[in-house]
C-alpha cells in the first residue's frame, strides 16, 4: 500500500463506502451470509472487511447472542467501518497472520479480498486455522475480465487515457476468475474439498461519471494513482462512449457482474 496519511486513507475509504458499496458490494452480503450458513449466536470473522458492508450484514444475522469481528490492513477502512457500526469489533491486521487463536470462529468470510493478499495460500490456511471444527469458510472473488465486458472496456479506456499503471490497477480485482486455478489455489492451501458456485449480479451506478469516480476516488489512491480534474474529464468522456451499450434511458449504468463464491467446511 502506498504511503498515505490516515486522513487520506479515511477520505478514500469514505469514497469507497459511498460510491462502490451500494453500486457493487452490498448485493453480495446476503449470498455470502447464506454460503457461510450464518446463524444466530455464532462467532464470525470477516477477513479484509473494508468498510464493513459484509460484517454489518452478518451482525444482523448472528444477533445479540453472537459476535462479529472485522479485520483489515487499512486503518482508513476500519475508521469508516467503526463509525458505521461501533458495536462490531474492528481489528487491524493482515490475512496471512490472523491475530486469533486456533479454532476461535464458527464461520470465516472474506468478500473480494483474496485477490489482493500477497500470499493467498497462507491467508487461506490462516482462515481455516481459526475455524472451529465443523466451521464454515466462504470466500468471494470476481470472475475474469473476459466474462465481465463492461470492466474489460473500462480497462481499455484507462490504458488509452491514463496509462498502463491505472489499467493494471483495474485489472487486479479480476485475476482469480479462472475456476480451475482457483480450485488449485484452495487445494494448495490444504482445502481440497472447496466448492465453487458462480453467480451473476448487476452493477448499477447513477451515471458513467459516478462509475469512473468510484475507482478514481475509492480505489486508485490506494494504488498510488491520482488523477487531476482534466484527466478525470477526459476519462469520463471516453468511458461514456465505450460504455454506451450499458447506459439506460435515464443515464444510469447497469451491467452484469459474475462472482465465484468458494465454500468449505473444516473437518
């Protein structure tokens, strides 16, 4: 992560919560809670919790008799998460070295974080380590860019208008789309029985500009990418032309997004 001040991290996290959570991430919280078999009274860990959208949904399910802990490496994300849900325990840490004892949680969930971990195998091993016997693991990743055409077009626009670094930043969330490679990753981490279910949702932004700003304000600063207003205007103009097929009569942007939800149970 680039060296940003805490205030810069908070600003980026607030933009993430405002622009990306309702457009994309919120819709996957219930499928993820279902996949993890979340029930009242359970103790649950959300790894790479971000601003806490999944942790909040899980907290509603476990109720007052259960508990939810959200862990993230980014203190800005955790600050926004704590403001939105002060009743949840928020911890700073890395997925590869979870700061919890063995067999602590009834369920471990991780929504769209695995692709960003420096050591994915180690992170998966850690998630299983902290599960109780019979505990449930659920991990969500995006399908590949070749099966999400709207984002493939945006990557092309970024490469033309901004450059390779920005294009690669947008490619990074989609690097675990190959299900055979994904299954092999889980097997290498000691989870050979993992099941992969692919499902489709719909991403919705109020406008192309809002879609562009979701990445420009809520994601790119974490990758060290900052664009001035002239560059943003040029990017929006090119994106409006490229994404025309996904723009509704009212000017909103809507397009399908495929997601793999990987589940496993600890023996």
